[in-house]
């Protein structure tokens, strides 16, 4: 049989060879200098843009060194074919003398709702070369006005409060009586939705429409469904789930945004004859309950397969017993296009181990603490029930441990219909887990019938970091998985217990690290819009965004400062001025709020979380590492004010620069008077205290060196252990490096005993723990009331690993890595470190290794950027690609700085080699 098939394949292959060869010949070879990766508002070919003047960006592709863009030309048209001929243009920028290749504003005529335009760009470089016109990309506008929505909100007519009950399924049939040119679905829901056309799921997004401050901003999604429609009769079905809209949440609260689930559905079809028809949600739809008996993020899903309505979204289905729906007149002015990435399925995990615990539990270990759900394919009798329980850890005895989930059940239940093999995946829930406990099925579980899916916001992985130390590599892995698990449409504190909210303190602590691991521009830009929407009128920034806590105007230092810190970090990582422009009112409102709550220039009022979860020895509230909460508040007050000054400078708001510069001077003066002795001793002699004072430049210049030494001696007193909490941790190693103590920073990083970053790693962690000692040195767990094993805040060290160990940094004066500062710091007995970052300009790389005292540094600087490179601890001559740097034409401005060597380069790939001076401790 195989022989026959193989012979056939070979014959086929031979008969096609001439065609393949011809095709290969015909394939155009891409020019060596070209422009690619055309994006509009960070997306490739988006179909729901609601910015009036969308921003465009591109990447230069070349292997040559030292390539800069010196001019660009963008052209936009309504028709791709005419555009290619340069005809019937809607707008052309003309040749613009500019190096800008990111965030270039469309400046043509105003675009209408639904309008689709095509665009191209070509660029000139500093070698008098011009690229061919790029490929044609497009963008399509969304529905810009409430009046563009002719669909009606529909709801079921069942009893008013069904939260925690079955998921309603909505259905409608319609006819297509002409050839379709294009069909777009505009859809959103009160609750979560999953839509199907003719039995097929639409799109690959989960938990749509995402979580926003619903009453003020409800996102709609747009799907191109041209290929999903059939000639003639069609059917559509949409299932709704409680989700964030009304599902059980923190403190078992429910109906946060409303009591009724609802659907808004507008299908716009354009026939080839130009006729436009609409299939809208309206009174003609029908509704029924189906197999999803309940669904909740915290508690999981109950699915009764016996209640499935086979083929319910196909035309063949008879919906005679279905009920009518009602339409609701609700304002539609809160509808906005979707800015961030959708939540999607990513990695699949097969069981690492299937075993029975000492307590007799049937457990699967997936080997990774992840966020998502389990899929199974099993066979059983109708009515048989399988229950899936999810846990992050096993207890000391090796039994399934769920106490730290608090009231979140994390339990999926499936009731079989008695078919052949039945496949189950939940719909409107996710779980945080590594271990699965199965009840009700005693057969074998293995990789053929059970798998776990990781589910998170669809952010491209942009960063890579590895070293010669496997524990540090595991730490980096854990940081990335902490990010994956907690970036589920909003940045959450944790993904497993009954919390899962957008805690602002955690997000600000981790944000900069996040920008190194993944493309989070869209993710945070969207979330910041909700921050502005939920900020109180008096400027207070809630503890969580979207704000679903009652706290009327609560605000806390280090948490609410997210309003200034995240916009600034997004600006640095992506060079995005617009985000500063958008957030500026929120930033100044926040600083205004603090100022109004000061007494004699000191912010010493209100409730603060302080340096949350710092190392407290045996006594949580009263350890020697306890930092005065008001000192912290004043420090963050200063930092937020500094960031307002930075933003005002960039936005050209000169009066504000003056005003806030004066305010900052006053804040620092008050800080020094209250919290620092004349000799520079802080009233809280803790690591966090010195770290914040130094990082935010709160001490007079002449006291900084000695303060850094006090920090070092504090660290030494703790035998080189870290004692900071959420607020000090992100900055401690940066402060040490800035004041010449990178060796001590390495000591902290490499420490394996508690408290340290590697202690959880040594204890088998696969994500970042909430506490330094989630599992205590004696093997017992921390208080289950607060002991998440997937909390990203302490993962904030990742930023230092990229920026200092590998030494990849953006110059603040040329953000978004337009100018890159590369300054690796060998140490910690590492023999190599390698980091790569896909910036908006292209890949940056810094990889160093030490072999027999020879330091080799491989660098990539993307086109249209430049880099200042600082080679550490240079001893003797330096070569680049085997040429002495002093005679190397691609290297400029070489100068020694201390024992290091600094120089400037243009884009390209470089390899430096020299003998490393090894005087530093730890090297
Ligand atoms: C969350 C934290 C959060 C904190 C505020 C906790 O319950 O999990 O990460 O920042 O509350 O204190």
C-alpha cells in the first residue's frame, strides 16, 4: 500500500518539477533595501479603527550597516489597484524629510464609518537609496457614531436575575440572494459572547468583548465573515455568558455592571451589485437555554451535554420551541472599537504525569502553572458526570491543595450525553492551575484524551533573555509565565483565587518588565483608557481598573501612581507620544489629588498599602524591613510629579513644566525635612526607603553616595537577602547599579535562600509567587488567605536583567529604542547572557560571553536607529569583526569612560572582542 502511494507521490513530484522550478524562477527576489511590517495603530490591516487620524508605522529591512531613513512618502487610496498605479489617491504625504518611521499620522480627508483605505510607503535612506513602494496594506474604520448602529440590544424574557444560571442562546435565520462582495459583523454584548454562523465558530477570540469600564466604554468587535456565509439560507447563533459584566466576583459580589445579559449584533453585507443589506439583532430573533447550565470566571462551568441543541446555529435546526426576545432602548454612546489584542489560545500542555495522591485523588500534572483550561476527549454513559478541579500546587503530603483559591471553586463539570467520544472545553471561564483533579472518571488519562490550553491576550513575544545559569533562566521563564497568566485582557494581580482584578500597584511595578517580554502597547493603551474613564472627579485613581470595588474615592501611593508610571513606560518602550497626550489630563489630575491631600507639603494622609508583602521576618506588620508608609507616599508623590514634568516637556506645555518643577522642589524639600537626617540617614533605615529616595532623586546630591552605601550595608546585614515589597523591588538592583554596586545587585539576584528571587525557583516554581515565601523554608504554606503562586509583581526584576545584565536600554531622549544604549554588565559568575528585543524598529540584540578571559559581545542594532555602546572593563585592544575599533570605519566617537570604553554605531550587526578586566567581585 505504502509502496503504491509513495511511487505515486514520486511520479507526481517529478511531473510538477518543471512547474516548481519555473515558479521559483518567477518568484521576485525581495530587494536588499525595502520597507515592510506596515502597521496602523499597532495592527496589521485592522478592520475597526476609531481614531480620526490613525497612526502608521513601518520597518526598514536591510543587512547593510548604518542605515537611517531620511525621508518617507505615504500614499493612501480607496482602491488597491489604482493605488499601485499611484492613481486616484485619497492622500499623499509627499516626500517628507523625516526619520520618523513610527506613529506617522494620516493627514488626509476625514474618513467615514466603515471606510476602507489602502496604503503604501517608500523611504529614502542616508545612502541616497530609495525603496520600491511597499506592499499594499489597509485599514478599515469602525462605526464612529452611535447612529451607525441600527441593530437593537436584545435580551431574553426570562426572570430578571439569572446570574450564575444557564447561558442564553440567541438564534436567527436569513437569506442571501446575491453574490456577496463583503460581509462584516459588528458585535458586542452585556456579558461575554460566542458567535457561530452555519455551525462554525466566528473568530478565535475568547472572552469578547473584553473587560472595560462597561458603562462608559464597551468595546465592539468586527469580524470579516465574507467566507462564512452561504448562498441562500443562513443561520446565526450567539451564546452569552456572565463574565465580568454580571458574574460572581470579588467578595461574591454579582451584577456589577447590570443584571441582564444582552446582545448587539449588526451584520452588514454588501452584494457584488452594490446593494447593502443588514441582519440586525431585533425582535425577530429567538432564544433558548442550552447545555451551559452556569458559567463563572471564579467557579467554572457546568455543561450538560444532554441539553445540547444539535445544529442550533444551522439552517436545518427547528426552533419551534424557542422563545421570543425583547429589544431594549439603551444609549449606544459608550460603544468603542477594540484597541488591545484579543484573548486567544496559545500553548498546549500534555500531561507530564498522571498519578494518585496519598489521599487517593486522581491527578494530572501539566508541569506548568498556567492560565486557561483543560480539554478532554472521553467516553461515558449519558448522565455520567465528570468533575475537573484545578490547583496550583500540591501540599506537603503531595495532596491536591485548593485552600489558597479562597472561595473560587475553579471547577468544571461535564455531564455526558452518551455519544461516542465527547470533547469538552469550557466557554466563559478560565482557571489558574498546574494540577488537575478528575472525579467521576476512573479510566486512564493520558496525552490522547486530556490537554491544557494556555489562554491569554494575544501579545507577540518580543523579548528573549537567557544566561549560562539555569536558575536565572527558570526565573525568566517564570516571569514570562507570570505575564502570560495575568495579562488576560486586563493586567490582573492573580488568575486563580477569588480576586483576578486589575490591581494598579501590581501593574505599575511590572509594566516596564512587561514591555521587554511582549508587545504590550495595545494592551496597556486600552487599559489606560479605562483608567481615565474610572478616575474619580477629584483625581483619585481607584485601587483596581476597571473599578469594580465600592471604595468611592480611595487612592493609595504606589498603586494610584500607575496613572503616571504606565504612560511613561509605554512612551519609553514604544516612543508613543499620543499615549502621553491622552493620559496627560489623568496624570495631572492624580498629582492634583495628592497635592490637595497634603499638609505642609507632606502627603501624610489617607490609607496606603505601603511596601506590600515586604520581608517581615516572623512578624508581618512590624519587621525591621518595615518602611514608613507616609515616607513612601511622599516618594511616589515626587515621582509622579517628575513624570508629569517629563510628559509636559515632551508635549511642549511650558507653563506646566515650570509649575510642576516648583512643586517637585517643594515636595523634595518636605521629604528631606521630614524623613532624612542632615547626614543623610533615613528615618526608616530599610532597603525600600533608600531605594525609593535614591531612585527618585529625593536626596541632595552630596548625600547620595553615602545613602547608597547605607543601602549596601543594610543588604549585607541581611546576608545579601532582599527585604523589599512590591514598591521597592522594581528599583533595588537599578539603584545598586547606578551607584556602582552591580556586584551587590548580582548577590541579591543569585541568592538562593529565602527571601530571594531564586528561592521559589529552587522550590520548583514555574511562575512568580505573590510572596517571597509562598512555601516556607519548613515546607508549609503561607496564609491561604493570601498566597497566590502566580502574581507577577516580584517579576519586576526582569527589567534589570534586560537593561543591565544584557544592557539593552532605550535612550530617554529618543524613546522606543530610536537611540539605543547598550551597556552589558557581566557578573554573578555568569559566563554568558543573551537578550533580544523586537522593537518597533526591528530586532535589538546584546549577547555576551566570557571564554578564557576573552569577552565577546554580539550586537544587533536595527535599521533607522543608532546605538551608543559601552564595553565594560576593557583591558587592552578591542576588535570589531576582527578589525581594531580604532581603524574601523563603522565605529565613531570612541572614548574611555572609567575602565569602560564608549562608542557610537549605526544600524547593523557587530561583534566586539577584548580581554576583560576581572577585578570585580562576583565576576
Ligand atoms: C492583591 C494584590 C494587591 C493588593 C492590594 C491583594 O489582595 O492580590 O496584589 O495589590 O491586594 O493591597
